[in-house]
C-alpha cells in the first residue's frame, strides 16, 4: 500500500526546480508569457539574431545543467543548419564550447576523457599532415583565412568524433543516439522537400534559405539540401538509407515501423531529386554488399521480395519526381552518360586529370588547405574525388594518413561480420549496417570530395564516431565474462 507521507516523483522534481529557481508564481507567469510572445513573434517574423541568441542560451543551459551527452544530441540535430559568424559558422563554435565545458568537468574530476588507441595514431598523422601542408600555402589574406577556417572545421569535426566515443559508451546511449540521428535525417529530408517545393524561398533571413532562383519555368533542378551541394546531400541520403531500413526492421511497434518506412521512402525520393548518378550507383553497390553480409537473414523468397519491392519503388519514385517536381529523371541522366577511356565519366575526366597534375607539383606535403575550391571551374578544378583532394592539399602524407583512418574504421566495423540484423544484439546489428554505409561512402568518394563542404564534413566524422562508438560497445559486451552455470 502506498505510504501517504511519500512524495511523488513529479513532486520531488518540482521541489528541486523550486529550490534551484526560487521564483514567485507571478515571475513564472511573466516568464511563460514572455517566452510565448517571443516564440509567436519569431514564427510570424523570424529574426536571425534573436534565434541565434536563444539557441546559444539554450545550449549553454543544457551544457551546465545536464549531462554533456544531451548537448551532443542537440549538436547532432542542429549541425546541418548553422548560421554564419565571423570565424566560420555556429556549428564550429558550438562544438568547441561543448568540448571546453567537457574538459572543465574532466579537470574537476566530474567526468573522464579517454582516447581510443585504435584511432589515435592515424588521426595524429592526419592532423600533422594539415599542419605541415601550410608550408606550401600562399600567405595572401584571403587564402590564409580560407585555409584556417577549413582547418578549424576539420579539427572541430575530429573533436566531435572523440566526444561521440566518450559519451556514447553504452548500449542505451547508442540506441538513443541513433534515434537522434534519425531526427537529424528527417530534418534534412524536410528541408530538401521545402527546397523542391519552394525553390529560392528564404525561411529565415540570413540563415535558412533554399539556393535556387525561382523562374517562370523550372525543370531539371538538382536540389542541394541544407548543405547547398546536390552531390553531397545525395551521398547523405544514400548512406542513411540502410540505417533507416535497419531502424525500421528493429522497431517493435507498428506505428514506429510505419514512420521509419515513410522516412525511408522520403529519403530515396530526395536522393532521386538530386539527379546524382554516383550516389545512386554507390547505394546499389552498398545494397548488393548488404545482401551478402546479411545473408544469414535472407532466403530466396525474402530476397526476391525485397529486390522486387525496391525495383518497383525506385521506378515509381523516378517517374513521380521527373514528372511532378522541378527535378528531372535520374535514370534519364544515367542513360545519357558518356565515358572516356571506357571507365571515366566525361564530366570527371578534366577534373581528375587536372587534380593529378596539380598534385604532383607538391606530391609529399601538398599545396596546403588554402586552395579555394569555391571558385570551381573559374581558376582551378575541383578534384571531385576525396582521395585526390587530400593528395592536392596534404600530399601523399595526408592521403596515406586518411587511408590509415579508413582502414582502422573498416577493421572496427568488421567486428560485426557474421552477425544478424534481426537476431543479434542491437550494437552488433547496427555495426553491421554501419559497415554497409561505410562501403557506400568509400565508393562514392571516388567521384566526389566531402572535405570541400565545411558543413557536410561534420556528418562524415559523426558517422566515423558512430562506427567507433558501436564497435567499442560491441567489444566491451564481448569482453564481459559470461555467467557460469548456477
């Protein structure tokens, strides 16, 4: 029987809040009224500076008054939507602030910080290659600023990688983090849908806007999402497709499974709206590879049903996107592709050959990160290949260091080989799917360079961090001694 003198949990929480904030009822009502008025004004007439200030205050509050993992989860949702500041963008600042607060807690012995020895050496070489490459970089103010901002975002991405390793260290946190990643994916999909429906529309002045200029007749438009880059957002959708499918297959409730099914269809539809061949081909390669590594879960009937359903889905999506949206037909663009030397797409021949020639000007330590790729075809050619990108800016030293990072990530994700997507533990099944998305990334980076976008690179290193965190959880679970017979 319940003790009448006991205080309910909600009452205890309210009592703690009152002790922390000794406010009168009138002050609380004024605060609620003010917050409501502020929210209403920003819905009617959004102001960039007000929203920036509110976002900063909320993040600071979360950092100081809750576990730092909550701040990490906020970062995982807001990183695709940064606002510009003098030293780059807000995501860079938020990552640095969260990391510094975490170091303060570590110094006060309120938390611990660990380095993962699997990745310390390759990442140290990778960072060193950036530092050394500055030797060959031009010291013109614009070039120097460009190089410093790019390098700062690289270092912040690596800090985010290590924060994921430290914060996502249990199976429960891993599951919550993946749900947060699905919220972020849904936000990117929603923004891309808005871009497709309302091209050239400003959502928040100076912050959120769609890139394309509205014209009387718009067709064949390749949407770029919040990254403002159609090839990279296409890779984002391709890498998320197996993960969303995994979340759908592991969901227990019908409603949750239906939501993930809708998200998966929307994800593939937005991939088609980018009209990007490379990402779609990389997804197909990844799905074939997925069928092989997940063969324990498949039989002939199930495989036939999945393949038939996928083929029907992409045919319907391509027809709808090409006919009823501002985008065009992905399959039509693929059929029109021409090649040089039998293998190289025509629109990659010049950029790849130019990147190889330019890379051999400084083959050891590269030209430095001050090469402004935003000028595109005007002065220099984008490498359109991540491996040639690193060969150009950091030389063979940086390229080998990056390949070293990829090798360690591959070995970490390979822990899940032999696992079942549906029957194995959550960390093992997730790690197997992350390995599939990792293959999609490795293949797709042959025709695009993720470091050219200072927002998208955060997603890539977040993804790397998820592999490291999931493999760490799997390794710790396997290292536990199994209980003996009673």
